[in-house]
C-alpha cells in the first residue's frame, strides 16, 4: 500500500515537470482580459435591465 502511494507521488511529480506552464505575462494578460470582459458584460446587462424596467414601468403605469 505504501509502495503504491510512493509510486503515485513519483508519477505526479514527473507529470508536473512535463507541464508547459504559462508565463507570468500571459497569465496577467488573460486575467485582465477576463476582468475587462466581465465588466463589459456586467454594464451591458445592467443597461438592458434598466431600459426594460423603465419601459415596462412606463407601459404599465400609462395603461392604468
């Protein structure tokens, strides 16, 4: 049992050494891209929600 765990740990270490890790610059670029896209989508959804809520409020208040 201990031998299997040791072999698994060795295999894991060998696999991690073969991984092609991204550079710091690539990670930072990707992170900023995610932040900017998230902000854009958030603002877009807020604007659509605001327009629809004002439109529905105007429509329902006008028909009474």
